[in-house]
C-alpha cells in the first residue's frame, strides 16, 4: 500500500482554511499546516496588548485551528521577505495598503518552497472563487498559481469543482467529486459545512486578518512613510502603529500615548529607545516621542500627555521626562483642553 | 538532558511561539526549556504548540507581569 500523499495547508486561523484542510484530511491525505507571520497580522496582537479585550480569548487562532484538526502547524517568520510585497506590490494595492494579490502569490510561493524542502506533494488553501475582489477571482487564481511557482500543485478544495482539475485531482491523490464548488461572498455554505463537520467555534468567519486592510492603521503607515526616511519600515515601526493614540503636532515628531494599562505595559518595553514622559503625580499614560524633539517640542508633548492623565482638569500637572540617552527631569505644564488639540494632529 | 532558558519578553503573539519553535529544533529529546514571556497570550499559545508537536508542559507560572512556561522537549515528535 502506498503511503498517503502529503499536503501543506495555508492556515490563517479563520473558517475557510480550516474547512479546506478538513476536506482533504477526510480523503486520507496527510496534512500539515503553515502560517506566516508578516508583522501585519491582526491575529493575537491587539488582544494581547489591550487589557479591555480581556473577555476575548487570548489565543493564536491558527494554532487553535491546527489543534482542532489534529495537524501540526509550522509558523514561519517572513517579516523581512514580506517587506517587498508591501513596499513594491507588482499588482498594486486594494482599497487601502493591502497588496492582496501579491500577498497571496507570496504566501503560496513560500508554501511551495516549504513543500519542496519537506517532501510534500501539494498545497491547499481556503480560497473561494469570487470571495475577494483582488485575489479570489477566476482571472487572478491562475496568476497566483503561476507567480508562486506552485502551478498545478495548488488545490483550492472549497471551489475546486469550478476550476480546471489540478495535478492532485488528475493523479487521483484526491477525489474531485468530494471537493466543492463554493463561490461568492455568502458565508452560508461555509457555515453549513462547519455544522456538518461539527465545528461550532471558529474565528473571524469573513477572514480579515491583516492590518493593511484597516484604514486607521494604514493612515498611520502612510504617515510613517511620508514623515520618516521614506517608504520602508522595521518590525518595531509597524508593531507600534498598532498601539496607542498617535498624534503628530509637528512634522518632525509624533507622540504615541498609551490608552490603557495593557498598552502602557507594552510601550514600557520600548521606552529606552525614545524620549518618553509620564505624569509624575497622577495616574496617566506613558508617551513615547518618535522623532526629533527640542525643548519646546518636549514641553508641547508634556502638555498633550497631561491631557490624557487624571490631572487633565488641573491648572498644572507635573510630568516626568526622560530623554533618550539623556537626562531625566520634571516639568510643570498646563494640560491641553480637548478643544485646544486640533483634530488633524490625530493620526 | 539539559536545561535551557529562552527570553521572549516584550514579544507579542505569535513571536514567542516562533522563538520556541526555532529553539526546540536545536534541543535534544528530554531537554527542558524555560520560556519567559510578557504576552499573556503565551499561556494559551505555547501549550497549544506543545500539544500539537508532542512536547510536554511541565509548569506554568504567572509572576507579576511575566509568564514562565517550562517545556520538556520530545524530539521524535518535533
């Protein structure tokens, strides 16, 4: 008897990739999951940081899905390789800074390399024809297969019957008749299939696992590119965009102000890399100054940060300032009123 | 069998798991790995990763703002 064929499944943590993997598992194929960390994943981060999200399970959904399916999951750090996808997308951006088609081609390409290195036979994804405007269309599916190098070893179990047969189908590694023909944006077929599989708990049924589709996030990313040293980023840059209020009162610096205890704790880990300030005698937020700030700028930053402290209504609030690689001292400032803060300072 | 420590403080999900995954590849069967994290999500994710890959969680502690998870490596399953 031949050993079972082996498939690597792109597992996002959402329902579609979970169903696709389950469909192939049921055909006796050995399936292992792969999940990519790009730095822009919504998965886990904000839930882990923000204390007010405490009711939500603090878990990585891709790991959780893999455990439900009983498969191994390989989480791959692709932060460096992914930069070119974000900065120079061949197929352009979607509504925000989401390079969805380039992203899917990149991820399938990474999975193809992993497949070849580990002796696997084919790749499966949870893609559904017509579900996404950029990357899940009849005309873009072949682009992904071609540019990733996966070619006919890329199988989309949820809509395979609407597509030409792939190598795993033609070779009989999987039974095409037991694959599906989902299409469009309706979630009903997936939810019905989940019920059939007795899957009652799943995350983000409509996907949406990337900060690059979030207008609030991408506005801050655009600001980073326009006011920093050009269109590039490091991991810390894009992580900090997920945390706190961002205010840019002057072109040469911005403030990142924690909104609650969890964010303040997270920002604490970065404080040595920035001039930072916090209320000396009141409860309030930690703020980082990102950029070059002179004495007047620090005074302005102190007034802004005091606005978000419990001393906001006082005539004077003492703020502790620690300059990056420099002295620590206190300054007494009058907090801004909310009316005094121009809306355009908020990123 | 030897004891190892991994500092995953100030890393957010899934980076602590990625660091553990990389470190585990360098360890031998029966080695223990103490992972120190500040992301509370690690309390869920690292044990889940261990269950998937056949490793054992020997101990979890939540001290102040740190999560400390001790793992026993099962190399055959890694």
